[in-house]
């Protein structure tokens, strides 16, 4: 009997798991998803405007060199490909309501997280390479009439922007997005474990 009382007292002293309010948790998850969806929506909108602008430049401006048209085409195709990736991600994020089937939604969210990690991993460097190649070909004709000093300055500024974007902005963006996704996934996982 003494052992039973001791076990009972140890069991009662155990910290209780936080029971989360389902409504509060779902509101937090929906708010996080809404923020990600809104961000993706605006990125898609900007990419569509970019596609329209590049198409207008290609159709309505006359260039002397085929390299300029090739450069614009490379940039346009790259933007369209990444626009399609963003559209797919947007569909994954906003295609279903988290309250209908949280387990399936959690799997979709994990798939989205893996896709985004891949996108900002190896694919980002392919994106930068294609964009740089296209813009280099475009700049050949556009900067042709300028002095060598201006060309060096223009290319240096462009390389600086690419390096700053690659090594600072991309890293911060990926870190922030991963933190948000991890928080949403962690909340959904805790909610799912609470009912298991």
C-alpha cells in the first residue's frame, strides 16, 4: 500500500501537458497560413506584371542584336518557370481548409516546406545563373553606346545586387519563412497529438 501511495504521489507531481484550445490553435494556424498565402499571392502578382512587361519589351521595342532578344527570352522563360512553381505552391497552401482534415493538411504543408527548401537551395542558383545570363546578353546592346567606365559601374552594381540578394536577403527570407512554417507545423502536430 505504501508503494502504491508513493507511485500515486509521483504520478500526481508529473507536469501536466498543456491542453491547447482547439479553436485558438486553429485560429493561429489559419492566421499563419493566411500570411503565407497573401505573400505568395503578391509574389505571383509581381511575377505576372514582370511577364507582361518583359513580353511588351520583346514585342514593341526594336533591338539590333539577336543576343538582346535571346537575353530577354531567357529572362522571360525563367520568370515564367518560377511563376509556375509559385502557382503550384499557392495551390498547395490554399487549396483546402485546415479544419476539414488537419492530418492531410499537415502532410501538404510538409510537402510545401520541402519544395520551398529545394527552391531556395539548388534551384535558386539556377535561377540566378539564367537571369544573369539573360541580363548580360540584354546589357550588351543596351550599354553599347556608353563609356567603358559606365559599363564597369553598371556590371559592378548588378553583381553587387546579385551577391547581396544571394547571401543576405535570400538567407533572411528562407530563415523567416522556415520559422513560420515550422511554427505552423509544430502547432498542427501538437494539435494532432492531443487527439491521438
